[in-house]
C-alpha cells in the first residue's frame, strides 16, 4: 500500500487510518535537544555530510470513532494512568532493563496524550489501513521486537528506537514506510531499523 499523504480527505470521511506526526527531537525545550544535536554533529562528521534536523515519529490510530496514540516512550516519568502499555524493552543494555529508569514502554493508548503535538512540523500524514487491521492494531503493536534501545540489532547501520516502532507498525500495516520522509530535509534515526525488522517478521 502506498501512502496517500497528497490525497485530500473530507472531514466526514470516517475510514480507519493512521496519522503520522513528525515531531522535532527535543520539542518543548527538553534537554534531549542538546544531546541529540551533539550526536547528529558527530555522526554527520563521521559520515562526511552536513548535520540535518532530527525528527521523532508518532502514530495516531483513528478507527470506530476512537483515537489511540501509538508510541515508544520512557517507562519512568509517565502519568499514573492506564497508558495502554502492550510491550516493554531495555535501554542501552539488556541487563539495565530490569530498572524502570532503563526501560521503555510501547503504548497503544486509548485517547492518549501526545505531549509534543503542538510542535509538530506540518499537518500529519494520513495513511489508510483496512478496518480489520485497524481494529486489531494493538496486537500488531504488541508484536514489535523488544530490541535494546540505542543498539543496532540487525546490523543495518541504524539504531533501534521510537522511530523504529513507527516504521515497524506502518510496514506491518501494509504501508510503504520507506517512501515516507521527515519534513525540512530532516532525518529520523531508527526508521530503517524498524523497516528491516518488519521485513524479517514478514519473511517468517
């Protein structure tokens, strides 16, 4: 399935779909904006290219009159409510994942909160998915591999992170994720890793 980002849809169209939000890394003034900028400068120097803006992808599922936020986020510092956590994984090193401070959670959060939505660049990209797949999206999300965040588990030259979850879900939903690009000539580290993981899953 190819993305339909350029096809205008009337507000009355109730068809099940995913919204892909491109959020600048560190939006809202988080300290990660500084660390990610330094990382991008170093990575650009190593690969002899110019630094580019970094983006974090988040997905919003719209189906049957409800909205679910699909995202990977730290397990610590989250609101004490049911966040629709369907999987968890370690950060940095697998052994560290025993502590919630080094663990991420994968969410399919009914009526969830996307804190950095106000800083999204441009309108979200609408991607149509079938009704049956949309209704079982939490199962798709829950089947994502629990790789170590920040590592390159598949040796594709790309780390596993929150962008990997987004590209994994899109690919597993029949969307051609490799055709999607962040705005402003930006980069989404982790995107290729998620596509590669989904391709391996499909092959089995």
